[in-house]
């Protein structure tokens, strides 16, 4: 009984020294016999790696093994061209001996990762639980054997089991990850044959995983992890060391700017261990050699990144032109078909021969959506940019005409004859069918297009001051007009044009010019002069009820002509512009008697708000003279205009235009004693073809009569199909 008690007391005494920062005899004067340094999450930062290099070299003055728990490369590429090898090579020079890979190490794909694992210029990759998805065998060495102070040490590496979830699926294709327990079970016999003096399991493991392994695998002596959030906390905060089933567990910091060190010291027959976390602050010194090397690497990568962006921009512009020339869905080109000419601006026929190789031929055919999707994914995941395809007609997220690639749909595809034969490893192109064209010269096709484009640009560059538009509208209107349910209240006081408002159906043929405009803005500098001429010829057939027949109108007063002229002056650094306008209105046809002509003059100030749907506000005074009735009006006018165009996109296949015009006038000398008048005209236009639009109009009127103290309102709406033609000269 006494001997058992003494044994227990001795074990407690030894373990007491395992967890505190001193040894039995003169601990402060002794150096570590060997130590293990570990950390993670450098995140592609050249400054942090240079700081860690200086610290690791200082810690490795004695026998020391340095492990990275992964994420050396960060969650994104340093630059787009980077393939990681340069940074990992610098990590080895920084002092890292081993890397337990995490998700970022797979950002360039599984094939590139395997090349990393076999590269002697970077730290050795080790992991016991990363396996090949097909063979179910480890893709890396599961452990490493290391010697220190006469001891044979086995370090078993465990990768984070969340790698598959954290990494892009395309990057880890072919890779699987198993549990820590299963991984240890698979290598137990191999580890036993190593006859190691000390077995250490290292990785980002949580408390539950460590507990399970500590119970089931007695041959494991020590666990080291940096997963502080994985259950290693108590009321006092996060602990740095605990015992689980008699096995010491050391928990380092999970922050990227920390390095953890576990040191082993031996004095006589006793061994003590010291564990500490070191925080790297901004004032920590950097390793000059590593810092300069990384800076040079980064400059080289940035230069390649710029060159890469230029090549992609040039190639994609060539592909976009070929798409227009041959009218296909998608264009895919290999880089070898182009020279690496640094195109800064748009492609012109002056430099096209410096970009496209003269002997390249293109061909067009049909490719199944599933095959095209496979090509797209293969190109996107190429680690070597030279084997990525240049494209036109397809977006970066594999959409054609804003619609994702459909497996069963057929797409017309233009490629080079080299790709057509399965070049660059794209064997999917061989399965294309229905050859449309073949062996067309790429350079000649693009050159002809650019010459024609240059001619068009020269024509467009000529000064045009007249903008003539002609629209032909065929509309079957469903108009609803109403002023008031009891029109008898107004008698003859209702304006003539409003007296016969009623519910009816209408068929209409109309030819009109909309916004025919003469502009001299650029010619006159600060002075702006705009002249609008609009005319309409229309014949209407209306039906007031379902039982009655159609009544055809007389062209009299149904074909208006409007000639509107506005002059404004642009005051320097002042948003409000004064304006003066003269307007003449008449009709193409009139009945017996005087031809109706109305002239009006207005003056005031206007303000534009381009960011608010091109909003324009006008406020001023106006006077009107009707030369057929000899009536005059004078009053105030407030006009509000706005318009907005929505370009074609995901929801709209063609542009959508909305415009609104509102006129508010107060006329104390008006006929019919009208004091207040509001007119509102709203139009929504949706293009359904190149020159054909469908338009919906909503119009509303409101006025207040001084004789009869009541406000009257009216509205009507109709739908038109417009064919528009435009000339500029």
C-alpha cells in the first residue's frame, strides 16, 4: 500500500513539473534540449511571413521542428496570376519544416496541390486524414520521424475536417477527408513499428476529438492544437494546457500573428516542459532576406498579373468581334492563336495584325450544353493561364444571354480548327456536330469588320444638327375617358375638347414625328437653342357601345402640328438657367372658317437634375393668343418633365423607356373663366424589335372652373405599336 502511494506521489510530482515554466535544478540557466514551434494563418502576407521568419530563426537556435497548421496562402490569391509555389518556397526559407494543409492550400486545384507535395523546395506536406476519393489511400505522408536530444519523435499530422466545406468544390475534386479516429486506426501498426520514444498528434483538433483519441490510442503521448475555440475554455477563459485521460494537451493561439513553442528540457532523470504563445506585433523585426525575396516575388507576380489582364482583354475583344461577324452563341479561342500584344484601348484595324496570327482558321458548329459546360469548367480551373480559353458570348458565371448553360440545349460555337480537333486537352470539341463554316481566316474576318466599323465611326463623327424622327403607329385603343359622372353641372363651361369625353373603344392609324429636333447647343457655347417640330396625321374609328357600329372621325382638328422653340442661357456655376420660348400650334386640316392657329410666349427659369431620372423643372409666365377665336390668356406656368431608360438585362430583353410630362397653369384671363389647369401625359415604351416598340400611354386632365365651384377630372389610356425611323443630317 505504501509503495502504491509513493508511486502515485511520484507521478503527480513529475506531472507538476510538466506544466510549469521551470525545471528542478537551475531551469532558468538551461536551454531547451529540443522544441516544437507551430502556428498557422499567414494568409499570404509577405510582411507577416518575414516577421515569423525572424522569430522562427531565433527560436531554432537549438534543435527545433517548425510546423504550420496551414492557411499559409490565405483564402485568396496574392494576385490573379500567382500559383503559390513562390510563397511556399519562401516559407521553407523562413524556417518551416512541415505544413499540415488547410483549405487555402487547395485554391489552385487538387493536381497543383499534389505537385506541391512532391516539390523539395517547399516545406514537406504531411496529413494522416487526407485521402484520395477513388483509391481511399492517403495522398500525403501521415507522419514524420524527427530526432531530438537522443529521442526518436513521431509527429502525426491531422488536417482540419472542415476542409471540404471551406474550399471551393472545384478545388478539392478527387479529395476526401476522414475522421481523426479513423486516420489513427489506419496507421497504428505503422507507428508501432517506428518504435518512437515520443508520439505527438498535431492539428486543429477540438476537445471532443482529442478526448476520443486519448482514450482509444494509448500509444499517443502528447496532443498539440491551436483550436482554442474547440472546447478548451472554462470560467477563467481559454487554457493553454490540460490533461485528458492522463495525456497532456497543449493549446496554442488560433490568431495568425501568434507563434506557439513547446520546449522539452532534461536535467538528470527529470524532464520538464515549457509551453508559451508569442504575439507578433507591428514593431517585430522582419527577416531582411525573406522580406526582400517576397517583395521581389510580389513585383514579378503583379507584372505577370497585368500582362495576364491585357491578354485576356485583347482575346475577349477579338472573340466578341468574331461573335458578331459569324452570329454564333459562343466564341472560344486558345491563347496560342494570338500574339501577346499589349492592347490598351479598343482593337482597331491599325493593330489587328499585331494581335491575330495570320494563319489561324476558325470553324463554327453545334455543341451540346453539357459539353460546353464541361469545357467552361475545365478552362476556369486551369492553374496554368496559358491553357485557359479566351471567350465571347458567355459570362464569367457560365451564362449565355443571361441564362445559365442548359445541358440539353444546342449552342452554336465558333472555335479555331486547333480546338476543333481537341487541342490543348479540350477533347469535348471533337464531339461537335453540324459544321456551319470551316477554315475561315480569323485575321481577315476581324480586319474586314474593323474597316467597316471605322467607316461607320467616321460617318457618325460628322456634325449633325437636325434629328428627324418618323413614327408610324397602328393602335387598337381601349380608351376610357371621363370628366365627371354628371356633366350637366358644367354645361357649356366645359372646354370644347372635353365636352364629349365618354367611354368608347377606338381603332387608330397614325403617322407622327416625335421630337424632331434642331439643336445648336455645341455651336453656341453657353447659349442653348432647341427647336422641336412634331406633327401627326391620324384617322380614328370609335365605338361608343358594343351594339352600335363604328363612327369614323373627320380629319378636321385630328392632325395637330406643334412647333416649339426654346432658348436658354447657361449661367456659370449656377444650376438655374433662364429661358425664353415661342410655340405655334395648328392642325394639318381644318373645317369651314378660319384655320385654327394658337401662338404662345413664355419666359422663366429651369433647373435640371440628371441623377433624378433626368428631372427638369420649369417655372415662369406665359401668354397665349388664339387667332381663330381671338381669345387671349395670361398666367403662370409650371412644367415638370422626367424620363428614365432601363437597359436590357436579366428581366428586360429589350430597353424600357419611361417618360412623363406635366403642365400646370393658372390663367386668370382664360376663356370659360378657367383659373387652374393640369395636364399629365405618361408613356412607357418597350422595344420588341430593332425599330418596333410597344407603347402604353396614360393621360390625365384636371381643371377648376370659376363659375361652377367644382374641380373636374378626366383620364384616358391607350396602347400603340410604333415603327420608328430616324434620319440625322
